[in-house]
């Protein structure tokens, strides 16, 4: 199949197989991927901590599309999460993995507990690396598969008040581009998707006072249309323009500009 045809309809199932696994699938971008992939004919494993939401999504997708959905309730920030999740899907041929699970906290680095910083690194870095490594073998044997990494525009810029979050997303961008080059000859597509502010529940959890939004549908559509065609995608003209501008400005000036913007979105007690 020509890679350019992957974005259309049920070509996803034809190219990648029956099953897609999505982490952080109970809301936001993860839920958006679940709905979009079900509409494209794939069966799903959806993983998150919130059982009621997962069950609700599973029922809705089965009714709407006849999709088989396996919900798995799991705290993905635990050290053993990747091994446990891989074991839970060992009976399935997972051909498309969406590493989406994530969270954040806006505020000065020194005001957040050390264990919370470590938890964020496990969730954003350790989990995707280990889970991808554990699910990659069968994809290589079939010479087909796809890995989607949900990073962030913040992965391309220094992010005061989001220092650990931005650092973990920068890791995903760099790691994703690297493994894309390694895995392409083996028939495996890798996509690094880097949205900006997106209307999900993330900002409420993080404590951010953001007012500019992209829609989940816009982000997910941009990612799925690029899968198999491109390695990196930054949805939204404003986000693209900001990164283009950042290429030509001194790094020190970029830090000052981002610091000012982030400070405005940070509650006073966290500055």
C-alpha cells in the first residue's frame, strides 16, 4: 500500500492490523484518537485510571462502529506499568501504539514536590520508551506498525514554569525523530505530534490559566493525516509561526519571551 493512502478510511486497519492501543484514553487527545481510530475501522485497547469514563467510551464506540474495545484501568505512572500493560495485551496483535498519557503542573520548579517531578518523568519518558520497546517485536516480525508520540510545542522551546513538563516533551521529540529513522526501513511508521494549547482537561489539572485553544479534533486529524507521510507535526498556524520565529531569535531572548507568557498563565501562588 502506498504510504499516502494511509490517512483515508479503513486503510489504517489494512496497513497496521486490527488493534490500536491508546494510553491516556479517558479524555482529551487520547479519547479523540480512540474515536477517530474506531471510525477508521480499528479495534481498540484504551488505558487510563478512570474506569467509568473508559467503560462509557467503550460502550459508545461499540454501538457507533461495532468496534471491539478492551478497557484497561491502570495508573501508568507506576514503575511496573509498562510491563503489566504489555502482559495484558500479549494475546493481541497491537499494530498501532498511541503514547498519549500525560499530565502537567504549572509553577516554579522549586514549589513542586520532588516525587511529583519524578512521576512526570516516568509518565512522559520512561513509560513510552519501555512500552514501545515491549510492543515493537511483533511489529518488526510483521514488517508493519506505527508509533505515535504525543509531545508538545513546549518540546521545542525552553519552558519556564513548565520546566519538567517541557523537558520531558523535548525528550519525546528527540527520541521520536531518532527511532523514526531507525524503524522506517523495518516498515514501522513513527509520528511525533506536538500540539499547542488544546481544549482538554489538561489546563485545569495543571492549574494553567490559558485562554487560547485548538480543538482535540484538529490535533487528532492533523496527526492521523500525517501518519506514514511525515515524522513531526505541529498543528495550528500560530504554533508553526512561533516555532519558525524561534529559529531565528537568540536563545536567551526566546527564554525571556516564553517566561513572560508562562508567568501570565501561572497562578500567583505558584510564581
